[in-house]
C-alpha cells in the first residue's frame, strides 16, 4: 500500500470514529499493574506478586476499603501478561486458565460490584511487548467485541511488534471497533511513543478524535531520574503537547510510582504535584496492600487531586527555569484560580527562592495561597508582594491560588472567602498530607 493510499484510508477512518462517548472529561484515576508487578507470572513461588486474578481482586478491595474510590481512583487496569499463549478455537484472546481461572468476565463483575471499573491491555502487533498474542489488523474487531462481552471499561492499546503503517491504520480502526460494540470504553493509545511523540509524525488533532488518552514518551521507571526525564521532555515540548490536552483527550506521562522503592517523600510529592499540574492521568502502580502512610497521604491529598481533576481541563506549563535550579510550573483552574509548583532540581540542600506573583505574570490584584502539602495559607498577597519559599532538594512547594478580591466571608473550610469553595475544594489532610 502506497503512502497516498494509506493517507486516504486514514482520512476515511478518521471521519467515522469520533471517540467522544462522554468518558474521561477529567483525567482517569486508578491503579495499573505494570510498573510495580511487571510480567511476574511465577505464581508457584511468588503468589502474592504474580499477574493473576487475585492480585486485581486485592487491589479492587483496597481501592474501596482504604478510601481511594471516594477520591476518584476507580479503574483497576490489567497490563501485559494476562493472556494465554494461544487464542481460543474461535480466534478470541483468552486469559491464562491457571492464573485467571474465573475468566475476565467474572473478574469484571467482581470489580463492578464494588463500584469500580476494569481496564485491560492489548497490543497493536503480532505479539505484545512480553511475547503474548498481539492484535493484528484482521483481529481488531473480534478483540473489541471480546472485551465488550467481558464488561471491560478501559483498553490500553500498546504498539510492540508492529510497524508505523500498521499503527497508522490499527489505532483508528480499534477506536471504530470499540465504538461499534456499543459499550462505552475508555481508550488509551500508545501510538505516539512509537513514532517519536511529536509532530509532524504525531497528529494530535487526529489522536484527540480517536483516543481518550495517549502515551507520548518512554515508560516510567522506579527512580527520580526517570520522573525528571519525563518532566523535562514534556516541558521542553510543551508548545506541541499542551494544546492537545483537554476534556476527553489527555497526554499521559505514565504511572504514578509513589509508594514503591525509588522516590523519597519529597520526590513523591514532586511527582504528585507535577502530574496534577500536567492534567495527567493519576494511575498508580504500587502495592496498595503494603503502602506506607507518607505515600498514602500524598496520593490521597484531596487538594492535589482536585487540582488534577479541574473541570476546565487545561494542561499546565513550565513558566521558568532559574539559574539556581528552581523551576516554576503553572496551571489555570476554574473560577479564576490557579496552581503553582516550585520545583527544586538541587540534590544537596534546601533552596530559598525569592519571587513575586508579578514576576510569574500574574495580574494586579489581591491573592490568597493555600499550601497543598502543609495545609497552611498565605494571605495578603498582591502581585508585587515579594515572598520567599524554602524548597527541599528534589522537592516542591505547591500552591493553590485564589483571587482574594472575589471572596466572600468564609470558605466551607473556614478560610476567608469563597474561592476554594467555588470548586468544591475538599478539606485538606493534616500537615504532610
């Protein structure tokens, strides 16, 4: 097939697959297996950590019983390595019978009975990234129908073992096939990461029509270096990436690794703050059965979650890179509010950062700042007020900013005014949370 024919076919497909099924008007929240549990299929010697139905039941139970669901963490997502090595006699994908003896439909019922949603993984190619059966162009329809029949609510569609032309055809075709099932399913596309993540190779207008979210860049690993690398790539390319995001269409910098082994408490706060600023999916990959309190406080920080879930859906941007290794990130929010993150790239000692809102391009006016991770407030700010922040190495200070002049008497939390209340900003956790 020549390039012109491919382009014409793609245009025809794109006219028929608008993925606006009302889902993911704010970034999805939930839990995914991959970063923490990878492709552990040794259920004989490692039953607690292997990819099997009990793992996903356990995580569903934790989401409900430990306060995650009420905050919006609703998806339980299976990643690679759930499949049998062979399709069934009808050509359908099937779960490994020993690790998923009840089948995916039964697991979906278990998750739905708890008010949660089930996500699953497939791969546009001959094989998944770990060598399990892939979804080729001729099996897209049957796989979409299979997922719908099981009660799946979310599909992550990877791209190993395929070429750019197959991806160019396959990702829109899967969108069309999912729509045709009649079951509303969120659709996560890994297409951009396989072609470099940037225009002109990536058409973000098309992606926004066919996918709810998409992976732009490399997989996250359990390290601060990995988090920093992802943030740097997104920031360096924000002029291309930021306009593509909005309600129902999200850039995905990959999973939250908070609660694993690679981040300090300050670095964990930094990931949470930056993912909130970037309007990123809040998909955890950790062991919710063994999560320490510091990780729980960060991931369940109600104000950080509310900023991430802001209804305007505007992705934030990096405003400044200072010579002293401080970076400033900003996101506009509903009701004339905004969020600021002050990130220290230093690794040796806390930094004092002196600035004003005017320097950060804020308009003249009076403001009140709420510190997301300490619960303190800063009042009496105007645009020219000089203030000083102490930022821990590899850490952040995150502010929610409201316009003081627009406030009434008190918020629902007892603070002066109504800006926080306007977006139903929930009561903050104690200091540290």
